[in-house]
């Protein structure tokens, strides 16, 4: 298998180095990845156009652009002009994604305290966001992020039926958080793997129990209880053609350990041989 293995900006840029976007060029060169998944961190929202212009000369490609989580949180809250604000953030991030030559965008369609309590509104908004993405020649991918009321599988399945042009990002940590790994691989979402509509994967380990919110922070491979053997056997069996991002942060006590990130990336490569 010749999958492109990416590293999320969030794996090597964080509180420990001041969320300094100017470090992306230097640090990404030290990571044994095929490209970068750009993550819009909250402090970067206002200046995201200028930031992506600064990063146009990155030596590694940026095929995936992960939009800020605030978009889904605003849509879920839906008070005052929240949804309109979310749409404007989405438009601005589409512009930034094109600047850095990304082709696919990852979106949290719900989130925050509002989560999936009024999911029909989130789904209605998704239709409009997909139109915007298509106008910008970007492929929209919805991630299986945690839910409060129900579970991601229910909504991923519904979205797949409503929007044939929308794709999906599978996060291992979130699947484990909801005890949905087996169901995601072999149950209700099996058809999406076969149809190649799940075309991007986020690799995170998870050490908590079912819906244990305090342990939701992602971990490197081997630091939790995700069954990666099961996952990679599945990917090889279906000859998964998509991209895979090492997303878990490599910070330990706010000190960046790039070797640990590379260990996880090498683990992924070895399991796909």
C-alpha cells in the first residue's frame, strides 16, 4: 500500500511552543511524514489568510486542511447570528485552504455544549457548506467527532445518504471514545469504506473508558487502548487508498518530543506494508 502519511500541525505546534505558526516550516522538516495536515488553531482564526500566505513555500505538501472546531460549536449553539458567523469562518478558511493548495477540508459539523442536541440544524447547514466547498473546488470531509446525545455513527450514516458528494474522516480516538471501533469498521459504516467515502483517517490513541470526557486528549500509538492491529488489518484487507494523519500531540509536560511522533508514523508505515 502506498498511502500518504501526514502529520497534523497540532501534533507539533501547541501550548508548549506558544502555538507559534512560524515554527511550522522548521519543525515539519524534522518529521518523517509525506505531507502536512494544516489545523486552524483558535488564536490563528483572525489572521489565517496571512498565516497561510507565509506558508506557501513549505517543502512538504498540505493536501488536507482541518477547519477550526469553533465552526461546529457555533452551528450547534445556534444563538443570535452564530450560524452566520460559522459560515463566514468557513468561507474564510476555504480561501486559506486554497492559498496553501489543499484539496480536502476536514470539518467538525457539531461540537461544544450544544453538540448534537439539535442535529437537524447542523445537517441543514452542512448542505450549504458543501455548496461553498464545491465552489472553491474543495472536497468536504465530516469527522466522527464525539456526541453528547447520541453517537457519531448515527449522523455519519445519515449524512452519507443525504449528501452523495460529502466524504468522511475517521478518527480512531473518537471511535474508541464511543466504543464504536468494530461498528465503524464492520457494521453500519462498512459500506462507506467499500465505497471509499471514508477517505481520510486521524490516528490518535485513547486511554479512557466509554465517553470519559476528562481523558479525551489524544495520545501517541501505544499509550492507550485502541486496537490498531484490528484497524490496519482492515485497511490492508480493503486496500484502503486514502490519506492517514498522525494527529496526536507530541508534547509531554509541554515539551515537544518529535522522536515520539516519528515512532508513531513509522509504526503506521510498517503496518501498511
